[in-house]
C-alpha cells in the first residue's frame, strides 16, 4: 500500500496560543487619537517588549489595554474574549496586572502591609497565601528582610520590587510593566531582569514590558514591537532587533 496517498489532514503543529491580541486599535484622548491602528499579539507565557521614543504612544497603548483610555475602534481580545468595552476593574479581575511607571506602592504602609493589601484583594488565604508570598520572596529576597519597614523609606529599586511583588500576588495572567528600570541603579536592574526571567521560566504568565533600556528588553523578552507616532513600525523576534533599528527608532 502506498502510504503517500493518505489524504487525512495532519494536525497543525502546536503554536504558542495567543493570550492578548490588539487588532487595528484607534484610541486616544478626546479629539486627539494617539494610536492610529495598532495591532499587537502577546502569546501565552511569553514576554513582549513595547519600545519607542518618548511620546510615541506606549503608555496610551497600555492604558487602552487596561481600560483607562477608551478604544475608538478595533478590538482587544484577552483569553478569547473581546474586552475593549469592558471597564478597567473587570479587565483587572480577568487577570490583567499592571505596574505603572513610577512605583505603585503605599509609602505610609510597611512592606508587609503593602503585600497584604494585594493578598486581601486576591482573596487568597492560608497555605495558598503563604505559597504566593514565598514565590515573591524567592524573586525579591530583600522584601522578606524589610517586612517591617515603611514602603516610602525603601530605595527606588526596592520600591520597584515591592510594586512588582504586589502585582504578582494578584496572580495575573499577564503582567504589564511600564519602564521598571527608570531611575534604578544597575545592580537592581539585574535583579528585576532576573525576576522577569524567573517569572517566564515558571511559565505562569505573559509579560508586556515597556522599556527604554534596550539591553534589558533584549534579555527579558522573546519578541518586540516598536511604536512611532502611534503606529507599529517594526516587530518580530527579539533577535531581529538590530542596531540599525535601535538607531533609527529608539536612540534619543
Ligand atoms: N491624558 C492625556 N491627555 C491628552 N494627551 C495625552 C494624555 N496622555 C498622553 N497624551 C499625549 O499622548 C501622546 C503619547 O503619550 P504616551 O504617554 O502614550 O507616550 P509614551 O510613548 O508612553 O511616552 P513616555 O515614554 O514619555 O511615557 C503624547 O503626545 C502625549 O502628550
């Protein structure tokens, strides 16, 4: 029998599933549409760098995904559901986690109290809460040593670690980080880079990383998108992000 004549269709090789898709999104503020038809895909458990010079629309795109800037047209699909009309709190409950630019912590609360706010919001208790806390301490051991300190007295890098830790305790499916290295000393940048690597390695969530520091993005992410004046001008595997592109679109 000639097996080459078999016509039965082979199953498709398994591809990375999409977790988040932004499709031809136009969005902005009042009459000024900043995003001019942006499309972007974030696969399950992968990290995507969102790059571009100041003012090109990176934060606006994040806010459109989060639901704090309305989508004028286009679709945003998360875990298979269209979310572009959903309020921000509902999107957060679906698993969109966010660490904004600057540090999102309560400066007057201790490190423990800061973490505990997230635990309470997530509703996790007992052994589950302990497990989640331990995984945050594994990523950022310094937090465990500083549980009684007020958030406001930590260094910038420690506050950033606390902000990421708080976001992780909410158990997001995607973690969106807006310039986590801004104003942070190099040794802590390495720790944050290691943490993103560890988060990815654990395979628990996807990441969108907005970053000016290109080496950090290269080390932390698998793919990239470059925005310019509200449009995606380049995208692909992170290995394709070459010096020419950096010079053309990213160098200040
Ligand atoms: N709340 C707002 N109302 C009106 N315009 C805004 C608002 N926020 C940002 N913009 C404008 O939208 C454009 C894109 O800004 P956005 O913050 O998204 O850029 P970015 O790429 O994140 O830059 P940066 O790295 O400086 O944060 C800019 O021209 C900015 O002035």
